[in-house]
């Protein structure tokens, strides 16, 4: 009897906790981060997967419906989602997640963006005027975003502030330990060179001290033709790059074409959480990124 | 630190022309100013990096407090770097307002038919001549401006210029802060009925609109001066309801200049995903318009062209459906789109015919329908191909005693179109389309069109 009452009480206590904060994250890395900081107080939906080009998501009806009920939007910013997020916000009829509200958070506001172009013109391809938005590939940025995300979560759901604080502290501790480990593991990558399909891995290079030797795309967002790829093959003849980096969502064809003619290995990196089977969360994402880079370097 | 090095190199590079300094004092002053600017930028950048590094060091450490105020700084300058701005999107270089210009034009080869009509359907006066364009043509040049007006409103205008005529295609403002899924739009708006109606010409997957749009709205789409109220249900499935009222000045109504509303519309949209690769939207819409004296040209039994005016009401029902598929839900490389719309229209009223000075009044009662369906496949990032089939039914048309002896045409206009297009980027497209057009009674027209669409400037996202 006593056990039953106790169980009932427990159940009642558990009920308010079921009132979770609905969060819509644009890309998987922020979805994973919201799960780390929000714990079981949040209900996260991620608008895209690691197999989708984050520049080119469609404002699908299902996403508009989710934006309608969301209490917090977690976006990358820096123009990454410019082709679809503004439409989601407008069509949602949800004033809590509009620009300037606590329910609207752009991760880019928490970090220092790199490669801000001096001149922006479409003849340069699809350049991001605010800077390179693929900053999730530097783990220090993840921590900066985590702290800023915590502030937004605490504003949207003040009752959970202590829990979020606790989660942030624990996450930061684990993340710091992991960063130390990654930096030791990645020491051998310093000075290594790579080609990349798109300008995806600038932050990774900056963090690990690697060197970007160019892109397969002639201009950002423009498909490489065979003439352009041929000139890349030619340019690699004397001092070839150590590897060609490709994000999981990007096509392998161009990278393989160059690889076959130059012998430079193609390394597929998760790019975000879920990009490879091993990248199940943010820790796995970086563990696997480093493991793949290292195995490419160790191969003769 | 790498960034510092880069900045240092930048400063050095800028200092090189300083050799010429004594030759030109003006240049020297400019250079000094420039150097100062760079130094300031460098200081700001470094202080921001320092602040972020400091922040990085404190995250999750006991010293970090809950409030959002920046940590106290010993530096005299306030931190410009604290993430106070709400958005980095389009920050320094974006246009405000968003400005875009669409260049469209085509080369068309088709039969030279005077007064093109869709067999068995009344059409807007002058429409036939608009459609009969051969050879090289610059089509409407669209200028679009859009921006948030303040925290409560957003505005947009689309002006379209053709030859010596400019017209206001759309000009409206909408709410942004209403909440609860509500949205209100006021001004000249493209109605939310159907699927293609809200899309501008540069978004179409074919050179021309389906035949049903031509007969329903006497052109490409239905726009009116009025207001629209939309509500999105708080569900995980997309359910949107809308209502519109307005002046209803366009075909199938006309401008009656009344104090009330001349047109009312209702629409409902439902949509969702199917797994990761597919998504769909279905809609149902209703439009009611009134005409006081809608002008049209009719043919009598004795093959004379007479002009007549319709007075009465039109009711249109439209069912629409669109389905999109992409491998892994990533449409960037390959994707497929299937869409279809079906309509029924009922018109009730009277037709006044002026036949050489004699005025005849007759009844006007029609029940007509039609549909189109089309499929579009993007098979590489640059190439897309599509097929479309249009078919209409003139249905039942009754003119009562028909005192003016108007010829009633019973016909099933149809058209088959196929197209292939190439896009260098999402801003430029060249399209080749071939159509076998049997819309006009007794005419089979094989049409070839080569069309370009070029989009300049900062262009808003397109709807699903």
C-alpha cells in the first residue's frame, strides 16, 4: 500500500517535469548541444540531418508547423540558413521566436567568425557576407555557444535555470577534458595540408594548425566542372596536399575524381553530429573527426 | 597567435606604400588615417578575441554567474564584442531593404493566331493579344523590395515593368508580432488560393502558367486589394487556414467600386513529411467574386464578333497537391516534384450583348472544370526536366433563350508541355520548352520557347 502511494506521489512529482521546452534547432550540432544543456527539460526537433546541405533546406510544411509551437529557435546564423529560416519564422505566426526575442538564438553571435569577406559580390559565388558559418568544427566555439545557449534557455524557461546551469557546468568540464585529449591526439596533424570540396573546414584547420590548400568548387556553391578539376590535379603534381576533405552530405564524385588522378586520399568527415555512424553526439563527432584525420595521415 | 600574425602582415602590407609619403602629403595623411583605422580594427578584434578567450576559460567554472552581464573588464573600453546583437545574418553587407530585380525574357516560335482563346471559356478582354507573342521578347522585369518596417510590421512591394507600363503586382504589409499562429496581410496581395497562385513568374517550372490559371483569372494569378488573415494550428502537422476579403477588381470579377467587399476567399492547407526523403502539401480553396460589367468578346452563330458584358457572380473551387522527394531529403543535387491542381467554377448572372446597336440580355449560367498535373526532376545540380499536361472541360453553359445567338462551344482544351532547364547557380536559369497546344478550338500549335530568368540582388526565400 505504502509503496503504491509512494509511486503515485512520484508520478505526481514527475508530471510538471513533463512540461518540456520545445526547441527547434536548424542543424544537428545545435540539436545535440541543446540536448546536453537542456537535458530532459527540452524537446528538440532538428530541421536537417547530417546528410543534407544546411544551405539548401526547404521551408517544408512540417518545419513551419514545428516553428509554430517552438519556444526557442537555435540557428547557426551568419547567413547559413538565409534561404529558409526567415521564411519559417514569418510563416510560423509565432512571436516568441522572432529576431530580437529571447526565443531566437544564433550561435554565430557567441563566436568570432573567420574569413569575413571585404567585398561581397555574386560573381564570387555564394559567399557569406558575415563570415564563414561552419564554426562548429572548432570545439572551443562549441563551448562558447553552449554558454550563450544556456542564457537563452534560462530566459525562456527560468524555472529550469538551475538545471541548465548544472548541465552546462558538467558539459563544460567534460568538454574541456575532451578538448585537451583531442589537442594531444591532433598534435600530429599540425602543418598537414588538405583540399576541401567546399569551404567547410576552415575552422578545423585553424584549430588543429592544418593548412587549407584550396577547394574543389571553383567558387562557393558552384559545381566544379572537369576542366576546373583538371587544373586542380595539375596543381597537385609537385607538392600534393595530404588529403581531400569532404563533408558527409557532399557528393563524393568530384573528390574521388581528383583522388584517382593524384593519389591523394579522400577523407569523409562527419561535419556534424550524425554524419558518420560514430558521430552519435558532440563528443563522438570530434572523436571520429580526429580518428579519421589521423588514420589518413598514418597511412603511407 | 595566428590572427595576430595575419593582422600584423596586413598592417605591414599597408605600410609599404609609405615610401612615397614625402612625395605627396595628402597621400600620407590618408595613409595615416588608414593605418589608424587598421590599428583600431586590430585592437577591437583582439579585445574581442581576448574577451572570448576569457569567457572560454570561465564557462562552467564556479565564477560564472547566471546574469547575462559581461564579466567586469579592466580595460577602459566597453566590450563591443559581447554577443549583444541578435543576428549575424546578412550583418555588414546585406541590403536593407532586401532588393532584387528579375530579368526575364524569351524567344518563342508559335503560330500567329489572332485573338487566341481557350475554347469554350470566357476570357478577359484583350487576353488573347497578350498571349500572342512571337520571336524575341523581354517579359516583365520584376523589382522587389522587402524589409521589416519595425518590430511589428513587415512590408513588401513587387513592381513589374513591361515596355512603357509599370504595374504594382504586390504591395502589402504584414504582422510579425501577433503570435498564436495569426498573421494579417493588408494591401495588394496575391491570393493564397491554389498552389501556384502566390508564386511569381520567376518561380514557375514552365514558361507559362497552366491553362486553368488562364481561364480562371484571365492571366497568371489572382491578386486583389484587400486583406488576408491566416492562422496556423498549434499542431505537429501543418494545418493552415486563411480568409481573404477585398476589392475583387480582377477577372473573374471586375471593379464595381462598391463600399463593401467584392471578393471573398477561403483556403486550407495541410502538409507533413513522409520519412526523411518526402514531404507534401495539400490544399482546398474557395473564391467568390462579383462582376458588374465584365467585358468579353463572343462569337455569334453567324461568325460575327460581338462584345458582351457579364453581370453576376463566380464561384471557384480549387484542390491542389504537391509532393517533393529528394534522396536523404537533400534536394541540392537530385530531387523530384509532383504537383496537380483541379478546379470547378460556377458562374451565374446575365450577359448583355451589343450587336450592332441592338442590345440583348440573356441568362448566363456555366459549370466548368479543369486540371493540370506536372512532374519535375532535377537529375544533376544544374539540370532539370519536366512534363506537364493540361486539360479543361467547357462543361455546361446555358444562355437561356440566347436572343443574341451567341455560339456555345463545347470543347476540351488541352496542352502537353515538356521542358528542360539549366541553372549555372540558383540565380540564373535558361529553359527550353516545347508545347503541343490544343487550347483553341480547331488549332493545334506546336510551340517552342527558349527562356532566361536572371535574379539580381538579395532575394527572399521561396515557399515550399
